[in-house]
C-alpha cells in the first residue's frame, strides 16, 4: 500500500482521470455534404463524380484531414448522417493522404455492382486481393531472411584463404 508523504500511514489516494467524451465531430459521418459550412471538393471533381452518379459528392473532413466520398441515400434517416452514406475515405492502405484524382474513380468502379455482377463476386474479388497481399508479404519476409542470412552462409564456406588461388580449394585438403 502506498502511503502519503506525511508519515502517518495514510493511504495515498489519486483519482483516475477519465478521458473526455468525444464530440460528434470525431465521427466521419458528421462531415457529410448535408452539413452547413462543409468544404466540398473542387467543382471539376464534383462534376466528374456526378457524371458517374448524380447522388455522389466529396467533401473535406477537417479532423482527419482527408477527403470523403458520400452517396445520397434518402432511406438513411439518422440525424448525424442527414441522408448521406459514407462510401470511403480517400487515403491509401497505410492511411496516408491521397489527392483527388483518377484513383477515386477507379475505387468507385471497382466497388460497383456493374463490374462484379453481384455482392458475392465482389466479396470473392476482395478475398483474392487479401490472399495476394498476404502472399506478397510472406515472399518479402522470406527474401529479407535470405538476404540477412547470406553473409553468414558465405563466411562458412571452405575457402582457399588469402592470396591467389591455385585451383580447386579441395585439391590439397587431404594431403
């Protein structure tokens, strides 16, 4: 038991600080196109999005500092979402910032039902992508292990020694 600094054997009491609750602005859905004062993507980008689907829109999330792509869904009646469904945050696989460019449209196309035909085929495509990424990671780790082991392996080989070689290193080994 910890005692206070007074020497009287009193227990040291410290209140555990509770973290402050996060406000609604920490939720990515908060920064939807229906919110007043939201920063929208540039007009040229919005026009390209609306050419794909008039219900699409992109806006800026100032908390995570990323662009987000939303789709208008009237069936969503949440006060936070205001009828907008978050499709994805524009970022790479390591969650780093990506600018608004053709990769956004490629991602929209890749997730579309027109490309895969149905949700089951889309799921199988995602599963194949995950397996491919896992195999690439395993291959990279294996190659790293080989690269680290090669100097030790080369050092353990029988060698002629220092100086000029006079042929096979095994010629005078047993004489």
